[in-house]
C-alpha cells in the first residue's frame, strides 16, 4: 500500500493530536511492508546473478522508502539492520547456489561451461580434474568438505537467522551473531586450504591470486556484521511476535538513541563505527551485484561465445583440461547423473598432464582472450587437411 | 563510555587486526608463491 506523504508527515508531527498510538503503529507496519516488498524483489534479482543489475535499483528504492518513513517519525527497522540482514541473505544465497550446483548440477551444460570457466579464470580448484570424483564437480583437496558443511549447516542457518533478524527478533540477532562467527571460521579455514594447495588453485589459470581475491573479497560480510551485532543496543530486538514497533518504541522511550538523531540501536559512542560499517556494507552489496551481473557474460565472451556454441566451449575446455583432443562434451548428459546413475564425465580419463607429487601441479596452458576460438579453428583446419590428404584423388 | 564498552572496543579492535591481518598474510604468501613459481 502506498503511504501518502501527508500521512507520513502527520505521523511525524508533534502536534498531530488526532493520530493515536495504534494508528502510528499501523502506519509504521504498512510503511515497513511497502519498503520490504521492494527490498525483497531487489534481493531476489540480485541473487540471480545476471539480472542483479536490475535488482539493485529496486533494492535502493526500498531503502529510500525506509529512510523516508524513518525521517517521518514512523517506527521502522533501522537501515543498518536492513542492510546487514539482506546482505547476509544475498551472500549466503549466492554461495549456496554455486555450491549446490557444483554438487548436483555439475553435469549440466551451463555449469560445465560457466563454472569451469570461472575455475579457469580465477580458481583452478573448479577446473582441475573437474567431474572426476564420485560426487560433485570440483576436485580440489578439501573443497567438498567445505561445500557440505556450508550447504547443510552454515548457509541455511545464516539465511534463517537473517530473516528473523530482519523481523527484529531476539533469536535472529543471537543466531546471526553465531553464524557470522561461523563465517569467520569458514574464511580462516578456506583461505588456508587455498594457500596450502595453491599450485592446484593457481597454476595455469588466467588471473592467478588477484582474480580470486578481487572476486571473493566482496563476501567479507561477517567481518562487517560482527562489530555491529556486538555493539547494537539489543533492546531493539524482541521476543514479541509484533516485535518491530514494540521494540522500537521501547528504545525510543529508553532515550538511548532518541534526541541525538541516531537510528534505533545505535548509541552515541558507536555511531561513528556504525557509519563506517554501513559504507563497507554498501560497497560489498554493490560489488556482489556488479560481479554477479557481469562475470558470467564476460566469461562467455572470453571463452569464445557466440563464435563457439556453449557445447563447443564445453568440449574445448575438456580438451584443454585433459590434454586430449579426442574428448567431446557429452550433451545432454543422462538424467539423473552420477552418483545416482552412472559414472561422472571425467571418470577413467588418464590423459591429464600433471606434475605429480605431494602437491600436484597442473600442466595445462593458460588460455588468453578468445584463445579457444583459435585453438578450435586450427584443429578443424588441420583435421580437414589430414582428411583431404588421406582421401585419394579421382 | 563505560568500562564494558571500553573492553568491547578493545576486543573488536583485536578481532579486526587479527582477521584482516590474517587475510593480508595469506594474500602475501600467495603473491610470493606467484612470484617464485611457474604459474
């Protein structure tokens, strides 16, 4: 429902004697609901990668509505809580999407093209011996352990906690804190794993080290959320079902934030830090949207689309991965695929060149911009010439 | 700022130094590997 400006202004006016507290709570609820519709629509689009660029304006519009309602004196969710809640959902959702696909969608054509392409560009763990293990695509040591732990435990918990956090529930705040510390554990362990097996991750790929860091640094959400969660005034979160307006009213009446023009939950001594965190969160949010929207099209073009079809790219990447010109990408792959039915695509292929040792080092060549097109065309020309030479002239 | 807030601030500073320091260290190790290995 659209709240007219006059309604907001009336609610904000100290002389608005005709507005009862119940009216004000109802106006606040409607304003919150209206903003959330835009915020949810924006977040869903931002989580869908390429359409994310359309989702960002919707999300920002929702934030604007929320700020207007707040300035008009309505009791709505603080901007920081909104930003952290939705960013956590976006961060966990994007990770969940990628890793679930790696686990069960690893024989789909789009995944074999775009996600192994990401592997070839910035993280060899998603390219090296891809689709050779009994389950899932990535073969990097330890990767599957992280994937299972995060798919089954951490990310669903984070999303559930963030939803409750957005509803201003006390358990949402508590569980978001717990799962943000999980996020610290994941970062510390995952980065160590990458560094330990750095040869697999970075040898022969397009942008070693820098590519992964530039792309993944946008996922540092927990480090930005933790300081806020530890310093926010917890009284704004409530066990009450109708927690939004009740808890905000509590804070306002407690006088902690009131009178200083500070948002609910932010006290004077932490206001500066909360401001900096807000800026960091906005940078991460915009960064995630930009990389989500542009990475996959960029990869498709880098690896030869539209000159090469997705199936051609899939086959060319396989030939490079396994140093074997005879390999072709199997499409469509029989459904349901491995491990339920049949062996993975790479099973039994022994032609991949690696320098084996305690740390395997991949020996595939680095692929330049649209180099697959050149490799593809040269091979076709060579095969045609060989065929012509072998065919007797009449 | 009361004593509890002061302790909280100190803990958060330690946490920030630890976590960003750790990431920078790992990044630095990977950069040094890149410089010395045939990637």
